[in-house]
C-alpha cells in the first residue's frame, strides 16, 4: 500500500462541524442529514443514501435509523465496509469545539463528542475523497453510520444487514489510539432487579415491615464477600460485575416496600458470564426470602436480564485485520492488536456475519468533560479510511 494524501484543512473543519451538532442517542437525525448533504454536494446520487428503519426496532424510539451509503464502484476487488456511530453521551450535548495546538477540546463544561464524531468525519472524508476521483471502476464500498451505540449498541444490533449486502472486509472507526487494532471484544449482559418488601411505619411498628433496602443490602454484601462483584476470578475464568443503579424509598419513617436496581455482567467467556448472572440472581432471591416481618412474611424478587452483545474475536489472519495493519504501516504507524473490555458495534456486526476490526481516531478521555481529539491521530485515521476505499496507485 502507498499513502494517500487528504485535504487536512477540510478534514478538520468537517470534524468541527459534525461534533458541534447535538445528537444524543435516539436523536441522530441532524447528524445524519448533514452527512448525507455533504455526500450529495460531493456528487453522490441521492438514491445511494438510505435509512434502514432501525429506530422502529430499538428499545428507545429514535428520530432516524442507521444511515447506509453505497459508493459507486464496479471493480472486481473485495467489497469494503466502513462504519462509525453518530450518537454521543449526554455530557457531550452542546459541544463547543476549539482548536488549541494539536488538540481539540470543548469550551465550557461539556464533553467534546469526539466519540464518535471523529469516526464519522474520518469516513465522510474518505468518501468525499473517493467521489472526487470521479471513477466508476473502483472496488465496491458501503458505509454505515449507526445510531444508539452509547446505550447498548442498539443501532448495530438492529441493523438491516440486507441493505448492506455482502461484505468481504469491514472497518469500524471508533474511540482510542490510531495504532490500536481491536480484533475482539467482551460480551455483556444487563439485569433489572425489583425487590418488593412489606411497608410499615418505621417508628410505630417496624416489625410489621420487611425492608426492600435491607434485601438489596444483604444481596450486594453477599455478592461482594463471595467475590461475585467487581473483577471476578473463579477457577481460571474471569469477568466483571457491577450493581450500578439503585433506587427506592420515599421517606425515613416508612419501611421501604420497593427497590429497583440495574446491574451488569461481562466476560469473554459466554458460559462464565451466564454463571455470574445466575449468582447475582440467586443472591437477590435469597435475600428477598430471608427478610421477613413479625408474621413470617418475606419479600419478593423479580429478575430480568438481556444480552447486550456477545463476545467475539477475529482470527489472526482475518483479511480485515491484515488489511488494516497494512494501511497503518503505510502511513508510518506501528499497529498493535487488542481485545476490548467493552462492547463495540463490531460485536453485533459479527452476529450479522460481518467481520469488522475496530480502529481508533485519536479520541482521548472519552465520556468526560476533559475529552480531547488528537489532531494528528485523527488526520491519520482520515488517511487510513481513504486508503481502504481508494486506489493506492496511479492506475
């Protein structure tokens, strides 16, 4: 491969424009419309731009689906897919980007939204550079801009893969260092737990009540002491678990009758993740049974769980992995492989039969008010994306 030069001033301006658009999960339409508008201005026919209606299938209703773009190309080479997600986390809404030296940050107390508008802008840059070539003989390429990644990979999960078509190699542009080649990711499962106790006056007759808060406390304490929360290591297997949300109670003078909790479990081993979930369920059910009032009546536990994404790992010689590493080396970067501890759109792409490797775009301190974009790394991502869908010679 030979390095391809992109218009860096345009590429940076493109990012600054996209990251300033409000577009949290479920509200990505303005971002999608600006991407579509830029592609049409670059010469792409409107018929090549479609939405897949994923917002009608996601848990959260949204104002648009995944944006699917087919770039013209009649070549006989491998069909390439580039992808990124359009939504940002809530702290990034209202991003006001400013360039200082080789970094971009947001003024005020908001996050920057480089995760993942940098990925969107890098891919958009590559597509525009390709369209400017004015060639119809390039190898086929498709682009997917996903919705609702930040709330559980919902857009990629509900992708209409038939609108994408067959893919030979796929590259997901998301957070992190440009040299990082993410070949796999952990699997995750989320739980919703409801503990129902028995209300009573906490001063006049506390013995008549069964506190749902006590049930929750007992379950969490037992899980912690038995090693089933935090980082979990059991008989050579590993994973993580966390109770992240707990809500309940209205007054100090009432024995609390209802507590709701949300928890998660993760592991690269699907069977062990299921074992973690089973342990969490057993602990809460046992705690509900053990907390009784003076009449011997106990509490109740309602437990629901759902798999957010399954673990995956691409083969060492997967064509997506090898091609990305070659592209990084072509621009003078030294790639290294990694398996992610969090979920990626690539998790669900694998379930759709698309083997996608993930590469960073220079995002730093994501999901915080201190988020920054490393401009040299972002521009490197633009060159990599362009190299993947444009010819690297003068033919």
